[in-house]
């Protein structure tokens, strides 16, 4: 009997650990690569009636979707308070969709909505709203710990009349939690990047910005090269890599945003060509892409010189895989992403196209259990084989959805997954589907 009890306890503990390890706590997952960890036995064919919907809930305007930690979903949302837009962070139960807490705080939200996902660890939820407010919230209670206003405190410029490149959409950056601190690419006259202590909100370091490189819509990607941790960021004026103690390791100003204006200011509309984040390729390479054909995509290789300096070398620069919004995913020796927004593409590591599929080019996707989940602008979900050397569709399903609001808000929102539960945004609704 004692042995039976111990076996049952071991099984229960192992099961609990498996759940805990299947977090999707950051933008692009816990490994920052767009791949859901520890997912197995997912459906490779879907029933005719479609996938089981576990729940859906209403959201405010914007593009923010959920991240997952400890069986909870956390969303940066938007609400109106006395006719003014406020950032709002909400927590939901992953299985039921029941709201656990919500935390609203002062600070205008730019362009009427959220633009990015929060980031979570065991104790904190950190978000960066479209109006430039960084917030840190106690994860278990929903209590606001501290905020930092990048507009008032650091001089971040967002509004149209200030003639800057964030004016069209506002801030769209997901914070990077690194151990007991959070790193933000501020891109302001006062600082290029800052590191903040999570528990207190204390600024651990603030990196000067003498070249006045400005904030883009990308997020920081962590990268370890020759045992040294780096924070790699694509600003509007070039790529910069910063050490964990706040020193610039290398720069690559040749890769910068190209901005197209359709009309003259102040009524102009813009095409911003720097939204996908850097992608780590093995131990010494980084891949970059952007929507405009003049950017396209680029592979950068790092080497360490005898004097200890890090040197960069461009391996290729091709027009294909010029993603508008989603960051490409490196998987099984290949790159998956969009070809200048027109087709979903599989590319080799030397820049050659392996296959592409029209109509799926610019929409959110992730990889789990060697399969690609991709959502189109009509709320149709596709399942692809990520190991095939050609386009191989395993399943497709039209998710029930009504209204035109989907195209305006959800088409750009990243997906997340934990233990076979897929979280995606459809217009102003957050939906959880069972895929196992």
C-alpha cells in the first residue's frame, strides 16, 4: 500500500511539473523562438465539426493577446475611464476563462488599444502600453507594484504632431524579463535601453543614447554568444546589442527601417518596415527581416576577434521573407515566415526559398509538436507539417466568428499555447481552443 501511495504521489508530482513547464510566459514563448515547449500528442487531424472551444471573452480595442504562466492567462487590455483610454492588465483561468483579477492604472493609451503582450514570471506581470507606460503588477494578487512613464520620464515621443515614427500605432514592444529584472528598449534622448529591478522599480542601469536611435515596434531578443548574455534590439536606426550590465557590445547601423509615406503630414499614413524581432540562429547567427522590399531579410554572423571585440558579417540580404508583423521562426534547420506579406514561406539558412504558399503571408503563427498553427484574416485556422520539404496542410477549420471587427484588430495578434490549449485573438475576443 505504501509503495502504491508513493507511485501515485510521484505520478501526481510529475504531472504537475509537466503543467508548470508548459508555460508561454513571454512574447514568442519561454525560449523566445515562437515554439511552444513540451507540447506532444497534439491532434494532426481535426474533426469535421472543428476544434473544441473551451471559452471566449470580450476584450477592449487593440492587438494584445495572452501569455500563459501557471495555468493562468495574462492580457494587456484597453478600457475607457471618463472618456479617456487606460491600460488594463487582466488575468484569466486557462481552463475556464473566468477572470481572476484586473488592474487598471493612470496613463493614456495611444491609438485606442493595446499593441503588445505582457511578460510574466513567478511573481510579476510586466507590460508596456501603447502610450509608453511600463507597469509591474504582482502576479498572484493583481496589485500594482510600480509604473514608469517613458513619455514624461524619458522623453519618448508618440503623438503625430511630434513628427516621429511611433505616431501611427503607438508603442508595440513586449518587455523582456531577465531573472529578477526587466529590460526595456526606451529609444529616447535620455536612454537607449534601461534595466529595472522587478521587486522595487529601481533603475539598475540606463544606457546613454548619443546617436539618438529611436524605439521601433520590435522587442528585445536575448542571445548568448561565447558565454556572454546579450540583449539584441532593432531600433529604427540600426541594430544594437547590449550586455547584461548595460554596455554596448556591437552595432550594425546598415540595417535600419525604411518608412513609406502615402500622404503628406499631418494627414499622412505610413508603412513601418521594422516590426519583427531578431531571431537567434544557432550559436553565432542572427536573422532579421522587415516588410519593405528594400529591407527584406538578412543573416548576420558574429565572430569574436583576438582583442575580445565582437565583429559582424552579413551572410546574405535577400528581398524574400519581408514580414509585415509576425517574427519568423527557426525550426529544424529552416526559417518560416512571410514573403513581403504575400505568401507564407519556408527558407533555407542560405537565403533560398524551399516553398511558399500564397494567402497566408502576414498572419500570426506558432510551432508546436512539429506542426505550424497559422490564422488568416478570415478567422480560418490552418495546421501545417513543419517537417515537410513542401507545403503540407494537415487540417483547416473556419472558427465561428461574426462581424468585420476581426480584420481590424485580430489579424496581427500573436498566438500562445500551453498543454494543448491554444490562445488566439479574434477581433475584440480572446478565444481558447483545445488542440489535443
